[in-house]
């Protein structure tokens, strides 16, 4: 039996998420459990919601919901669209496929626009598919390929067709430029465990004005009680002074998230994004020098996930594990063909990237 108090020595995480916690966030996570209601809690919750809105560029207070980033994505799709509507999905890879699956699970008709591996979604091809569509679904960063997709331009395409756009920002929030209101994103979904540098277990939904309007204009509520955002609004409005949500909140996860958001916003999100872009470039250049070509084409490389082609990814992963570092293998369309390095949390440093490259050089 594994004793959770006495785990064996674990490798340093440089996987595509989650990232390792910084010490101050780990300390916050280990605080004694506090109640999910009352004056102290409601002020903390209000502060964290406000910080998320600042970081994401959303004036409408985001929703912080116990669950995962995929749960938040499920909520965004379920609330913005109604069964029977048609959406266009950017076929970016593994998580583009998941977007289609989520859409179809909610009774939507999904049209997939294929995206070439390593390339960003082609806005002109997406525009051609938008005729009579109610929405567009896309990831900002496809975790399987490490490609950043042009969300601002895709939002303009969607609105030009009179449609809403829902963005999966699970692998981008905190690591890429984002502006929900400024870019016209109707709904954005993300999680806490990657660029936000907090523990997994919380999903975030941020609405732009267009998303809010569509939810309020629905003909009937979503079929899910838990994911009905207007139900969350009811508790904010009616119970906000002491219990501003309809469920028990994992207070320690929120404490750790608040700690990480304090650090990110004190540094300034523009500075954080620039630093992460530089670190990703250092990692890609080092991998290329070792003969591992990046999957993304130049100019569309993501900051939090670096994907590179490899003849035998498992051998590289196993070698790194023996050296105390864990990286990810590929997911479709890179499964069995690439390694993926996550640059998140406390291991996202130049020293760790250099250590990774040194150990890869031993086997390449």
C-alpha cells in the first residue's frame, strides 16, 4: 500500500501539465481547511475572481467551478449553444477532436475544418465553413502539437458570420496573450494547473458580452444543473454575502490559486508571457541543435508546450526518467512520433531546460 505521506522520490515534472507548485503556493495549499462561506471566504473568493478577470481580460466576473478544464469547456459549450445548432470546429489535433466530441455530446451538429499538423488554423478555410453556423470552437494552443492558433482573427471570422466563438485556453491561459473582451471571445474555458501554476481541480469559464447575451437569450436552460451558469449567477446575486456559489468549494485549491495569481499579477502578465516565450525559444533551439525538429511551423510556436519530432520518443522519455525528469510523449497526430516538454510551474526555468538538454545530448 502506498502511504500518501511517504511517497517515493518523484521525477521533476516537465510534462504538458500539470506543473509543479512553487513553494509559496504549496504552503497555501497545505493550510488547514477553511469554511467555504463566511466573511473571510467571500472576500478571498471575490479577490480571486477579480484577479482571473484581470488576467483574462474579462470584465464579466469569471466562474470558478470545482472540476477540470474540460469540465469548464463542457460548461461553456452547454451554455452558449442549444441542441440542434451547428458549430464549426477547428481540427487542430487531439484537443480539437475533443471539442467536436463535446459539441456532439450536447446535441450540436459539428463541421470540422482540418488543420495541417504543425500549422495554425487557416482563417479563410474556417470562414468558408461558417455559412449558417451558430458557433466556432477552437483551442488557442493545441497541446498535442505545441501550436498556437490565431484566436483574435478567428473571433473576427465568427462574428462576421453572426456566430459565437468558444475558446479552449487550457494550455494557454497564463502563458499567451489573451483578451476576452478586446478580442470578442464569447466564452473561454481553462484550468488552473498549467499556465496559472496552481493545483489541478478547478475549471474557469470567462464570458465576453456576446456570450452573456446568448446565455440570457436561451429558449431553455442547459440540461445540466451543475453546469448551468445562470444558476451560479443566482447564488452570486442571492447568496453572495456569505456563500456565492451553489456547491461546496475546495477551499485549499482556491487558496493555492490565489497565491499563484498574486505572483503572476505582481510580475505583470505581459512580463510573464514574454519570459515564457523566451524560455520556450531556448528549449526549441536546444532541441533543434540536437536534431529534434519542432512540430510547429515558425511563428506559431506555443509558450507552455514545446513539441518536437523524435524517432523513438519512448527511449528519450525513459532516459530522462532515469535522470530524474519526466516529459510527455505525443498525442494524435503526434502519438509515437514526438516528445512534448511542458514549461510550467517551478520547473519552468533556464536551469531546468539546460539540464533537460544536457541529458538528451547523452542519448542522442
